[in-house]
C-alpha cells in the first residue's frame, strides 16, 4: 500500500536511520549492522553489501521526489513493535520513530504482546489494515538461509509483506543449487533484496554474552547465540 509500495519511500526509510547511534548506547557494544536476513555465519552471506549510511537529507529528497510523482507520502504509517522482544526494544522503537519523523514520515508507534503482534507479522493479514512497518527479530545463525528467505520473502511465505516474481525465482534457484553455486546464488539474492527491492529496513545482528571459565579453550561467536556445541569446547 502507499506509500510503502514505492521503492523511493523504502530507500528513504533506510537512509533516515542512524544505525551507528544505537551501538554501545541502547544496544550492546559489538552489535553488528545488518545487510541481510541472516548473519555472516550463514551460507551465501554477501560480505560486499554495506549498510545504508545515515543521510536524513537524502531521505527527505527521496520523499519529495515520490510526492512529486503523486505518491501519498503523508499517509500515516503504523510502526508495530513487540514488547520484550529483546533488551531495550521499547527504547529502540522510540528512537526509530523519532528518526523517521525527523525525516518527514507521518508515523505512530504501537507496541503489542506477542499474540497480538503475530497478527501483524504473519498471514493472513487483516483486510483494510493501514500501511505498517513491523519490527521483528529472527534467529538463523547456523547453516543455510533457505527457510528464512522463503518464509520472509517468497510470495507464499508466511511473513512475506511483498510478492516479487523475480525474487521468487531467485529463492527457488538458490534452494535447488548445491555447493559453491548455492552460496553464490544466495549472495545474489541478498544483494537483490537489499539494493534493488529494498524490501526491509535491515538493522542489527544482536550479540549474546557468554561467561567462559579460564580453564576452558573456547571463544564465543554470533553462532553461540543460537547453539552451543560441546565439541567446540576444550580444556586448556
């Protein structure tokens, strides 16, 4: 729905967010800026992609350009957050709201418990709902992006907020490939989502904290957030 169905508006949403300002303040030091649905530990992660830089004037210019072409950029957008989704989620959502309002978006924030939030995040979406941006956190740090990409981006995906035939074909091709070809196809798919479709406002890969006894030979990574394998841990 307008105005979110215009790619310039989605680009403006990305340029309006000062991602660096969150790290070490609202969110923990070590938080990674995201360019894809899954983190660098997954197959096909595209290391060439860069987070959108903070450029509020560019965001305003993109909105003005869209408005000049008849896009209803002043339509109220509802920002949906999930209560207790992660540490400082309320503060994070309030900061995002302020940044988007500063760029010229007409937006309000609503926070929901998980049962109500799911009605906005997963299909079937309610008929006649206003344009919405739904905050979500996803866990897939080990292995392959396949289930993440299908459910979030394929036309039949349970959480897909758009339907793009080219992206559907890319997801199907990557899912059917193996080895290096599979990794390359996923890398191209990440690039298309981030640079061309601009399907989301990618924000962060969260860090976890592990207390490691000094007798152990083990270095936690972002994978440790999802899974701790005993085979990775040795005594010194």
